[in-house]
C-alpha cells in the first residue's frame, strides 16, 4: 500500500475510483497496449508498479470477468474482455490526461 502523501496523481485517482493504488496504472497499460498481455514484466516496466501488485491486479480483473486467463505452455496469457468497464476507464483516463495537461499548460510547465 502506498502512503497517501506519496501517491502520484494517477495513484490517487485509482485509490478514489477503485480503492486500489495501482489498478488504474495497470488498466492504462492494458488499454494503451504498452505491453504484451502475456508478459507481466512488461506491465511492470510500463507502469513502475511492483510485480506482486501487477499480478494481484491482473488476478482481480480476471476474477471480475474483465480479463480472460489462459495458459500457453508455461506462459499465462491475459486477454481483455470487451465491455463497458474498459470504455469507462478509457474515458476516465482521457479526461484525467486532458485535465493534467491543461493544468500543466496553465502553470507554464
């Protein structure tokens, strides 16, 4: 768990939306296709989220029916199940990014 004073803006939003510090970062990586869904380490690299937390988030998303989990030899492959959750998260992330970008522009950064 991340201390509230140490949360990034994305972690703070994730905590408010999902009561999970890292869910939104993992979801963003999956939506942005920044990584191979069969390679947990790519998700770790794309998000900076600890490996155990990535695994827990993937398993939670699978338990909710939002990811399919299959085996391919020794690899575990996750597949996004299309549905309103992903659309909602994509909209949330786009609004967050737009808001963050506007705030940065207003500050002159």
